[in-house]
C-alpha cells in the first residue's frame, strides 16, 4: 500500500488581521466600502481634470443633433425671458412696482434661474444614466453629479453674455429705463460661481435621491416651476407679498431669491435692489453651506451607487 505523503504549504496562511495589514501596507483598498470623508474629498480633487474634460465634452455634444446646434443653449432662455417679459412686463406691469426697467428685471431673473434649473434637472438622473461608467471604473461617484453641474456652467458662459446684451436691449423698449454697463458687471462671474456652487449642493442631494427613486425626476419640474415663482423670477416679492404674512421673511431670504437679487444688484440699474455686503454674505453662506451638506449627503451612501 502506497504511503501518503503529508501536504506541504507553499506559503504560510495569514489571518484576516494580517491580510488586512498587508493590504494596507501595499496600498490596496477594500472594494465596496465608503472611504473616509477626508480621503474622499482628496480623491475628488485629484480628478478635477477629469471632471472638466467630461463636462466640456458633454457641453460640446449637447444639441448636436439639431439644425441650430449649440445656439439652442442661448435661444431657450431668450425665448423664456421674452414670454415672461410680455406677460409680466407689459400685460401685468403692476407685478414689479417701483422697478424702472421691468423687462430687464425679468430677463435677469429668468436667465439666472436657468443655471439652477438645468443643473438640478441634469443631476437627478446622473447616476442612472452613467451606470455603465460607474460599474466599469473605480472613482468617487460624486464626480458624476459634479460633472453634470459643470456641463451646465460651461453652457452658462454664452448665456451670461446673452443676458448682458438682452438686458441692455430692453432699455430700448417703450416705458423701460436705460441699462448701461458699469464696473459692477465685472462681479457677474463671481455671482455665477456662487450660484453654481449652491446648485451643485442641491444637485448632489437630488442625485442620491434619483439613484434610489427615479420617479422623483418626473415630479421635479413642478417643484422647479414653483421655485421660479417663489423666488420672484418675474415679480418683486417684497411688493407682492403682504407685510403681515409670516412667510414673507422666509421668501425674501431663501437662497434662490438671494441669488436672483444678487444678479440684479450687480447689474446696478435698480435703486430698489442695491448691492450690499449682507447680500454677498447671504449668497456665500448659502453656497458653502448647501454644497457641504449636499456633498456629505451624497457621500454617505457612496458604496451603494452602481449596485442593483
């Protein structure tokens, strides 16, 4: 009868703790585990170039299938503003008492709100529409909604130029005061950055919600329409809401109202909307606070994105 030889282990067995220590020393990371917040922020920052190139390519490909192409990015807010100017600027001109140029007031509000609206709408479906990328590559998932917001920021640059031109053109309309460029127009990019930062925070909240409940995307346009009216996009809130209503202070200091007022104040053509340090402080506080909350809210379930 043949004698059975004992099996010889070619390598020593490692305990779970020893294997984890060896993997850590080798720079390996466990799959499907949410990284610490500090490391996660560093990973996102290291991929900032990828965010830019991804958003720039998507902005370039937007509307390529139509005859007018990229012109639609500017035509849509122009058409929206024109309709609102006709309705609220001329037919219901009492919606902004004391405003010297109602058409410019409405144009600035409509164009500015476009950045927030398009950012949130594109971000809520960012996880489901990029599922193949998420499942095939390892990277911080926050890059996906941030790239969607950056895409809208890239598209907002020509929109901002169109807003300045259209605002000056409104001064030629009957009954509207003249609008001329001033030094404060140099602050428009800073106002846009603050609005984009705030929009990114809101977008990351909805990106997480949209990844788990896609039906929210169907209801979101109704809330965005409500937000346009609640922020005074077409009328002067301080004049239209009675002083005795408890909700008036909330409406006047809610973030979207603050940002629309900031853009209007930077244009500097309305005495009723002055540019004050408090207005900038509110805009900065809303941007930083909302972005931080949205980022952490999205990061909290980082390990679940891409799973069935």
